[in-house]
């Protein structure tokens, strides 16, 4: 009797995992939404959507496609409906929802090593290109990377993947916890952030917004308080231009990219090149006496809000206006320590790619893609079956 109960218990461990990973394998993503998100399924069934030849309705229902859907959970979807984010024309609403559809098959293992840019079906009229999302490992406030948690960046919005790898006939579904908004140009993004109103005024009044508008740039945007302390409006025009160029890093540097650079080099020489005469900004992770960690630049400025994705790069908000005169700083702070991943030890050495392309565009994966979910299930089943054989 006891053996039978143990057998039933072990089988009960397998069943939910098997059901979650395989329940929709014979259904398209569209048909799977009837169970996973009835509200969205009903929304897409509306004739205003089905009549659009390029609508999500047709994409998600095409069995010959290889797609990845980032499905907002019920709370996120309801919030978007209540705030009228989808109360648009059918064409606009279809484009808004297209932001959640990746062009290719991507399992969670594809997000686990490097933060990368992934193409979506969302169209940006301002750039005449499709929008990209940045997806990679989740980084906590104390700069720890967790191997199995993933976060998506899009403009001013972020979302975590809550349920991974729901396999369908024509792709995979990941359920996320927030509704995403598309990224915008660097200037429009700065204009939309209350904490960078001062910088917006400087850029527009002096007509120097082109300094921050280059492709593949990381902008270090001082907050209003930082500019006020630096008396930004009283700076000579040439000095201000030099400061703005120095605050523009040459390359895409997400937080993970900066941490990878720190882990791959001597902490005393971890630097990134700016657009001002190729001068550099030094990086340090500093832990204070209360164990609070901060990512510090030139031993003067901390990043206070990170990883704001734009159509041409990334913005980090900082609390001090860095000057080209600071570039001679050498890190000799003995309280500095490098923070690495709990699960993987030191971060992977990405020195070669970190300079220009930390958030690397992903290569499209089609066909079977990553078999991480099936592999994990197989391993678990094997362990349980082995336990049953040993037990009986």
C-alpha cells in the first residue's frame, strides 16, 4: 500500500510539468489563446482584426510559422484595456499587440546567457523599421544575476517572464507580468521622463539633440538635481557640448554589459569609451557599510535608473554631471568589489563584444529551436523513474 502511494505521488510530480509543456503542442498559438487568454483570443477574433491580411490573427494561426509570443498575463491585459491602450483603430491596436510577437522561435534558454535584441512584428513609423526588445537575465538591485529569471526591456517599460516555454504547434509562448510600450528616440524618451526635464530643456533650447541621437549609443542622463548642482544653464555653450559628448558612450551597454566588462577586466582598468575625444568613463561596483551596492562612474556618479531602451540605444539616469576632466580618474578605492552571479560564479568573459555590441541582435532561430523545456522534462522523468526502480 505504501509503495502504491509513493508511486502515485511521484507520478503526480510528472503530470503537471508534462501537461504544462505539452498541452498545446498540437495547437497553433492562436488556438492556444482560447485557453490561456480568453480575453485576448476574443479580441483577436473580432472581424476588424480578421479582415487585416497582416493581422496577428493570421500570423498566430499560421501552422507553418515559427513564432514566440510574449503573452501579458490577465492582470496586465486588463490594465491595458482599462487604460484604453488597445481602444484604438484595428490597425493601431494590431500594431500595439505586434510588439509582443518575436520573429523566430526562442525558448528561455536562448535568453539565459547574454542580453540581446530581438526583432518583433511591431512597426516604428518614425524609424521605418520594426521595433526590437531587449531580453536577458534579470538583475537584482544589488547587481546579482539569477540564471533562470528573465526580464524584457522596451522603452520605459519592463516585464518579467513568469511562465516559460509553453510549446505550441507553430511556436512558443512565455507569459509576462506587464504590458509593454514601444521604445522611442533618445530625445523623446528623455522628454517623457520627469527626472530628466532639465536635460530636455538644454538639448532643445541649444539645439544640440543630435549629440545623443547616434545609433548604438548609451546615454548617461543626469537627473534634474544633478544638472542644478552643476549649474547647467550657466555653462558656456562649448563646455556644455563637451559634457554632453562625454555623457554619450560609444556602444550599447546594458547593466549586464557593464557588469560583464567589470568581470572580464582588472577592476582598476574597467572603462568605456565616450564620444568626446575617445576619453573614457571608469566603472566600479561599490558596496557601502550597509551592504548596499551601487554602480559608480568615475567614483563620482551612481546609476539611479538603468536600462531604458530607445530606438537607437540605451539610457541610464545618473546623479552627477560627469565632466571630461574626470576621465583621468583611476580606481584605487579599496572598498570596491565585483558582484558576480549567484548561480554561475563570475560573469562570462565578453570583452570582445562588450565595446560595441553588448546587447547583440539575435540570430533568428527557426525549426525546433532550443529544446530546453523538453530536455529538462526528460531529465526529471529519468530521475523519478530511477527512484521508482530503486524503491521497488
